[in-house]
């Protein structure tokens, strides 16, 4: 199994902190945000290689980070060959670029480089394996339904299959939201390219649109994480994470 960390965004909502510095390398508890994900991946024995996709602008920062990293896994940086916000590929575009460039033919676990969470990835992987050939996404129940408006909102049926999905709805139907965490079995990887080829609206950055499309093509399941989770998208969540996750 391979893992891919998405770290090619330009994080404009965190300016000026991220104007010349990548968000996943900002510190929380005296450690880069991405290190928390590396720790989680290190504990998953099935993963034999970790890819980190970034952009040309921030690649030197990630090279410096990688030199001092003791991950216990093979780590490879991927440059998505963009340097400006105007030519960014978006999350789905970066997934496709990395899978194609590295000729990935294994199952793959994809995680956003700005996520910090308590949950055990081994539990997530065990759940995904029971679903065999179906994609599985990580999900989390937020405390306030108003918070759900900022995310992709999920409804699951009794089997855990995604029965409904709303991308940043004004009136959420539940407090269960999608994390930036995806398990894609190897025989579903081609669906990413299929989506991009048929995507008339250029929605490559909002992964929720892909998940909503994907669930209409095949069964997609949701695994619900407990504990704490922060998707560090702006200054508020970054400051809260710094308080919650301290060394």
C-alpha cells in the first residue's frame, strides 16, 4: 500500500504566515503539522512508501524538512510543477498527477497535509479492507451543525455506505463531515482520471465534488473517527490546534 500526503496548496487564508512558507510545515506543539501525519503513517505496517506532493514554490522547504526526518518509511517528494496560485492543479489534479507520475498500482491512502487528528489509521485501514473493492473516506462528527457548513456533509446508511453528500451546504442534514482522508483500492484509481476528463466545471480543488460524483459510480463508505480533529484552514483553527496539540 502507498500513502500520499497532499501538500501543494497555497493556503491564502493563512496569509501572511503562508505567503512564502507551506502550511503543512507550520508548527503546532513545536513540530510541523505534517509530522503528526507521518507519525500516524509510520504505525501502519501495510504502507511501504509515502509520497508528499508539493509545488515548485515550496519544494525547497520540503527538501529541508525531509533531510531531518526519521520516518521509518520511504519518503519521496513530488513536485507538481506549479509555482503560482493561478496554475495550481487542485487536490484532485494533484492526486491524478502523483498516481500517474509514480505509476501507482497499489491501494493508496491519501491524507491532507494540514490535518491533525487523534484517531488510529490502523482502525481505518481495517474497516476499509472489509469493504474490499470500495473507496472509504474518513469522517468526523463536528460539535455544532453550523460548523458543518464549512465541509462536505455526509449521511451514512446502516452499512456505513454514503447515502447522501452535500458540499458546504447552507443547511446541513447532519453533523458528520468528510475529512481529507481517502482510501482508494487500486482498481478504482482510474476513476480519478475519468472524473477529471468529464469535469466541465473545473472543480479540481474541492474534493467533495469528486466524492459526490464517485458515490454515484460505485459504493463509497465512511469511517467515523473519534477524538480530536483539526483541518487547519485558517488562523482560528490553527490557533486552536496549537492550544490542543502541545508537546
